[in-house]
């Protein structure tokens, strides 16, 4: 059994990480767990991020029991709501509220572009957190993919952007535009796809693996599960 645990919000995140590890040939064994929160009242609407936050108490117990040595958390930054506080700070505050009670505190760094980390002096390894797409900008996994698209795909992606922009202003909510663009872009490939694993394949030629966004995420994976 892997001594590494990565908590994600959904199935697409799990599949993405599995494909990322495979295509990057990283010698890292990770138990990828989709967060569920059965303790939350089923009559109350809750998000997948809330499920991640609620699962942390159980995860920390598994860390205490020695089942896992290294823990990573992958969640979306999402988009700004009615709060005056930045979305990044909202996420950090929510994570801090869930982790501080277990002795893990946010480690302030010069830059967060290579991940966020919560340390506890009682454990050798900090908990690594990645807020998709880059720990700073609003968005999702799809936004990260958009940031990594190769220059050779620029003209195709521009046509997709123009197509999405041609719809009435009320057709797409602001927070789903990046999803609409990426899924449409995948659908117009010579072999139309909808899975992100195809993007990661060297044969597809779709993503620039030397891009800052790609390399920073790879660095975070390696730093979290060293």
C-alpha cells in the first residue's frame, strides 16, 4: 500500500493525476482518494470542496496512526463570490480552519507558485496543497490546461475563444467559460476527445510541458510526495 495520500474533489481530478504520474514517469506511488462527506446532512447542499475539508479530520487520524507519511490536497481555487476577501485567501482560511485544530499551520513562503504547505512540528512532512490552476488565479483544472496549451495550438484555441464569445452574454456563467473553451478545444481535435489524459500524452502534442504552470505543478507533486 502507498504511504502517500492525495485527496481530490472528483473523478476527473483522480484520472488526471493518474495520467500525469504515468506520462511523467514519476516513481511515486499515491493513493488517490475522492473526498466524500457522509457526515454532512444529505438534505443540505454541499460542495465537493466542503467534502474535502470535512474529510481532513479522518485523514489526520490516518497520519497519526502511521498509515500515511505524506498527504496532498488538490482542490480548485474556484471563482470570486460576493465576499470582499480574495478567493485565494478564502481557500487558505478554510484550510487553516480545518488543519489548525490538528496542529498544522500555513507556512508562508516568498511565492506560492509551486504550492502551499501546512507544517506540524510533530510530523516530518508538511501537508501539500495545490489550488488549481496555480495557487493564485481563479479557476479550475481546465484553467490549468488552458495555461499549458502549446503555442502550436494557439490559432485553434483562438477560434474556440471566438466561438464561445459569439454566444449571448447570459449563455455562459463567467465561472464556466474556461471549462467551455477547453472541452470545445478537445472536441475539435483530429481525434475528438473529452479526457484530460489525452492532453498529457506526448503523442497529442497539445500541452507545453516546459511551461511554467506545468513545471510548477510537477514540482509540487514531487515536493509533496518526496
